[in-house]
C-alpha cells in the first residue's frame, strides 16, 4: 500500500478530523482513508458499463445491434485489401443507386 504524508495541515483541521473519527468510531488515520476513498471513488458513482446496458435495453438492444454491425464492418474491412474507405464508398454507391432506381 502507498503512504501519503500531509504537511502543513492546520491544527483546526486536524482537531476536526480527530472529532469526526471519534464520532465514527475510527482512528484518525482510518477516517482520513475513508474521506479520501469517498472523494475519489464515491459509492454513488456512475458505472458506465451498467448505464450503457440499461440504455441499450431501453431501446430494445439497439446499441447491441449497432456494435454488431460495426464489428462486421471492421471485419469486412480487415479482409478487404482496399481498406475501410472503399467499403464506405461502396456503401454510399449502393445507396445512391437505390435512390436513382427507386
């Protein structure tokens, strides 16, 4: 574990930390660890993976479909010697031809 030293801490702050630690039934050092832990890793933090999953479920898995399509495009591009740009331009050509025929 790492060690952190805090220099020039005002005496008032140190007394307040001691009091707060006593109120929570902890040592001053344990109280400081708790304060720091909560400051940098709050329990109520947004967990991006969970939020994305919930978002995808609210749209019936739309996000998953987009990711699958994207993965297929990337695979197709990696197998295509002409590169990603040509896959996109081929897609655009197909769209334009559908517009002119339809």
